[in-house]
C-alpha cells in the first residue's frame, strides 16, 4: 500500500481570524488528538479572551476550521550568554519581553492530509510580535512546547531556554528571536 504525500498549505491559502462568541458550535467539533488542546478551545479560549488574558485565532482552509493559535504577553529570564546573543547587557532588566504561543493545534484529520499550517500560524505569531514591538517591548516569541512538538519548534529555529527556572518542566520552555540578524526562510 502506497501512502499519498501530504499536500502543503501555503499561508495565503489560510483565512485567519479572531475567535468570537458566534464560534461556539464551530469549535465544538474541533479535534487535534490532544484532549487538553481541544478542551482549551471549547472551554477556556473565549473566557480568557473576554478577560483580555489571551487572544485566540482560528485558521480556516476552504471554509473548514483546521487549526487555532492562542497568544499572550510573556517575559522570560535568560542566562548571561543568552542575553549577550540579543546584544543585552547584564545591567539590562532581567526579564526579556515576549509574545507567547500559549496554544497551537492543527486538526488531526487535516494534519493527516496537509502540512504547513502550524508553520503558517507561527509566522503569524512572529508578525504579531513584531507589530507589538512597535508599541511596547517585545523581542522574543516563546512557547512551552508539548514534548511531541519540540522537534517542530526546533525545525523553525526555536531554542530551549537554559535558565535554571525552566529546567525539568514537562513542557520545555523555548524561544525564537523576533529580530534575528538573518530571518529563517520560513518567516520571509
């Protein structure tokens, strides 16, 4: 039996918009295969958005809900060597401002036939972070990755945070510089 290759989805093939109260029945049928991520979308995303704690974006491909991403403000502590790579000194504020990808999920059925949606959503998060940096400090894109997603984020250039307070976590703390000397090819 020969498996068909999965189709790649171009970012322009996705329609991304903010979750609204009218989406309740739409998100009820979403499943990515991770109960925690599915539950978050159904039970917590709209509530946290209403309290202005997080913002959730829905991604559609040909009018089908195929993914979602939730972002929120963050700040992380970096070791001295990590700070130097960002041209920060030991005398700068110990926390570095960031935008966190709090949740990112692609529907299991769509993921089985397509690629590129997760990367497109990270690209959108990167653009949001760059936009936020025009108003307030925001240098990094962060994520506390599910263990099975660490390789995905590493392929995009995320690195694990080395500071002691991030070690030994179930969901590794990772970061990506929003303003690197050379942007990764997927982000251009």
